């Protein structure tokens, strides 16, 4: 996997044109499957390279989960959520995850650790409240 260039803050990982061309040759010469993964601006960078753009079969934008499918999707995501009611899962999503898988992964890691420490196998309101407290109220506050 090659992480494609991302637009964003200073220090964002950048792969220059020569490295992108090398990746193209590897794919062409070896029939090796290559996955480009990037954030905002990735497609714009790759599409400027015609020899790369012509080899991209499918572009997939990952969008946040729609609120109405969050409970079903999240119950399948991790066993700690299987017995959780819709209201609790919507509360987590509304206050923290906002349908974004990365936020759910972060919250799940914290909630799972809290559940293990208390000998529980599923989340409940107490675990959710304690997880929120550890994050300071949400992902934006936790990253400050």
C-alpha cells in the first residue's frame, strides 16, 4: 500500500512524483495490486498524473455513517456493542463519533478497556460516561 499525498497541515506525508511513477511501474511490470489511501486532496494529486489516473479503476470516498444505520453497523463492529440499545449508541454517535469510523475506533478502544477493568463484556451508561470524561467531552476537545 502506498499512502498518497494529502493536502493539509504542515508535516503531512507527501510522496513526490518520482515515487508515484515508481509505484506505477511496479504495478505495470508485476501485475501487483496497489491501493492508494489518502485524505482531502489525494484524488487531486493523483489525477494530475495521467499515467496514474488512467490506472485507477475505482475511486471510493468514505463518508460518515448515516444516523439511522449507526446502531446496526456498530453492533456488528465490536462485541461490546451487541447488547447496547439504540439510544445509547446514538448518544455516543451524536456526542463523539459523528458517524466517523475513526472516532468509533477510538471510542471503542477506550470503552473496551473500561469494560475490561470493571469485568464487563458490554457497554452501559456508566462506561460511556467514563469514556466521555477521559476524552474531555468529545474528539475535538480530546485533541487539544
